[in-house]
């Protein structure tokens, strides 16, 4: 999808709808704006249901201050205009009151961005602006001052977040990622001690790309490949809707019978992925004109070593990731289903998935079909795409249950004899 060709009003409706239905704002909360090529600012209206916004609800403020539209602009439009004045490079401003970031703002604490390389890469340095009355000139001045110092992500004391970016889609990705960081930090602090990366370590990983495949000549798409593309897209969309990864993260693949595999592309929004966006990789070559995920080399290594594995999912589910960024151990011996589906999940050191794919592959087995990569992601494998997805869901549900149980009392895990009985009854190897 060419987002840049969408009308500003359509862009704002699309993004506000996405923010609202992902539970990151309320009916009355938050506002978005886009600056057009003529210097006008398109902005969401005041007092209109955010869950039912339409293109003709959007208001335009001309450079001379004239307001066009059938509604009043958001009451907080002054700080939007102040940001645009302070930063000519900003083409869109996003303000929202998402639960995780509000939690941070009311304790006046900035979320940690060095929990994973992606959070650090996407969000950068986050600043905090002092409290001021919503809609006031003073609030606009305080926000603009932070943007004037080069910040593009500004927390507001007892209020929420303001993000400026070249376009509204980049602003949303920064917002979604920082909300994920806030929720991840909240979960992590419930179960253990938070571990952070050094900036240079995070930068080293994000700059490393082992998937620069030469292109293959097109030889047609088989029915098998088309079916796999269809199924991958279905599970990618489902995973995004369930919050198992963000718009910029998540690498899914499935193997073909000829030894090739289809994988998610690099840098495309997971919510809008379609079958034509996925990338075919075969014999160390990739589909012409496309860029495979940076994790494609890891997927290829695993497929080469494990003929029984036909699907690999890499995701960042917020509850399971709490174990990735802390010293806490994830133990799936909570209910029989968790143990039957997952068996054992252990941690691997940060950076292993990028720099030591052979080690990752050697750690995988029927008794260990999934791994937690410290400060990075969760790697799940399966005999089929459905099998791998089921394991990912069960792991995330189990992690959530473990975290939530902390307020109830100590966990009583299934005993060793009970585990042996389960293995016998379900013929587990």
C-alpha cells in the first residue's frame, strides 16, 4: 500500500481507527494531525467519537489560521502547531493516552528503551515535558521546547505521549513500540530484575543484516507456495490482532516441499501484509525485487538442520518477553496443556540468533521446540504452521498466567511423577 498517496483525512481516519481498536486510546482521548504540502494542518476534531471517525470529520487549519471543516479542531491543536513551527522536518504529530504510557506518565517515569534493540532503534531517546493545562499555550511551549532540542518522542507528566515524525505511519510505529515497551517493563518488574542492553550493543545488532541474498530468476508460483502464502498472511494478521508482535516486528516462515521457504519481508507493516509482500527464499537466493526479513538466514539454518520443522515463528509477545528482559525463569509446568505443547523453553544469550544461528539450531529439539532469546524475541518451531502458532499462543497464555498469579500466591508446579505420567499418557519423547 502506498500510504503517501492517501489523502491526509484518510490517513488520520485510518490511524485513529487503528489506535482506538487496539485499545490505545478512548472515545474522547487523543488527537492526530498531518501537515500537507501547502503548509495546512489536517487534524482530528474535538468531541467526536474516536471509534467512529469519518473522513469528513477531519478539520483543516490553513497557514493563516483559517479553520475549514464542519467541526472544531481538537482543543489541543495549539501544541500541534507549535511542534510544526519548531520542527519543519515533522510531517505528523500523534498524541494519545494509552494505558501503559499513562501509567509511566503518572509516576513520571520514562519507559526503558534498551530492553530490546528494536525499541531503541525505533523510539530513540525519550524526553519528559513538565505538566501544563491541556490545550493551553503553556503546554504547547513546553512540548515545543523539547522538540526544539531534537526530541521526537515526548512524554507528558500526568497526561500521555506526543510523537512527531515525517509521516503519521512512522509516528504510529513509534507510539505502538513505546506502548509495548511500557507494558513490557510493567510485566517484567512483576517477576524479576530488569536487564538492559548497552546502546552500542543494541546498535550492533540492528545494523547487522545477514539476509542480503542474491536474487533468483522468476520460475512461477506453485499451488503449494500460493497456499502457504495465504496461510502465512492469515496467521500474521491474527498474531498482530492478538498483540503477539508490533507492526514492525515478527518474522514468520513456512517451508516448501522443494526445500525453499516463504518468509515475511523486511520493513513492512505487519497489519497490512498481503500474499504478494511475502518473500520466497530458495537455494540461498530470494525472490526478485524483494527484501527478506533480517532473520531469514536463521530460518534457513534451522530448516537445513531439522527436516521435521516446517514452520518457524519469531515474535515478541508482551508477557513471554517479560522473561526475556529479566532474570526470571519461564517454567511451563503450570497446567498439562502447557507442558504437553511446550515441553521445555530455556533462554539463549542475547545476540545468538544474529551471530550464532548454528547454536540456535542445535538448541532446538522435540523436547525444546521453542527458545527465549534474551532481550530480543521468542523463537517457536513446529511441524506445521498451525502447530508453531499453537505453541506461541500457549506460551504467551502461560506466561500471562504466571505473571498474574504473582498477586495471588506462590505457584505450585506439576510434580515430577505427574510429568512422567503425562509423558507416558501422551507418548511424549
